[in-house]
C-alpha cells in the first residue's frame, strides 16, 4: 500500500463525504474487506483520483453524480450528492445536473435522483 496516497485519499474522502461517514465505513472493516476499503476505495479511488488536484472537487462531484445515476447506483448517488453540496454545488446547479441526468439516463432515473436530492436538501439546515 502507498501510505502517502492512502493518507491523501483518506483526507479528501473525509472532507468530501464527512469524517463521520468515513469513520463508520472503517468501523466495519475486517480481514475480509480491509484491502477493499484501504487499497481500492481510499488509496486508489480517493488518493489516485480525487487527491490528484487536476480537476476541481466540484467537477469531480458533477462527474460522479452523472456516472452513478447512469449506473443506477443510487445509494452511492445519495452519498455523493451530499458530497457535491459540501463541494459547493448550489441548489440551482444541482437541479440542472439532475435535469441533464433525466434526459440522458431516462425519466424514471430522473424521478429517483430528484427524490433523493429533495430528501437530502430537506435535511439541510
């Protein structure tokens, strides 16, 4: 494991998704899934992409929302929608992203992502 890339990935992951969320994920780590959480998710996914600094976090959030909706990964979509808000995506920008998802991924997916987004936005202070 590349400790520097892991540490950078862990820091970015906590900043985007929230430290509590990431800490809960690591509470469930055991010998079976440790390599997945540490090497694949944190080191490769977060340290190898998000921590590179070439794209802004807002841009990465927009990409993730489109890809996750397109793949139908709605649990991860919700997690990354929260992260997109932390990365500065405004409510109006979120609506535009969701409208584009609705056109390219289909109206049923649009209904799902709008439902998720509304629930998350309603939780905001």
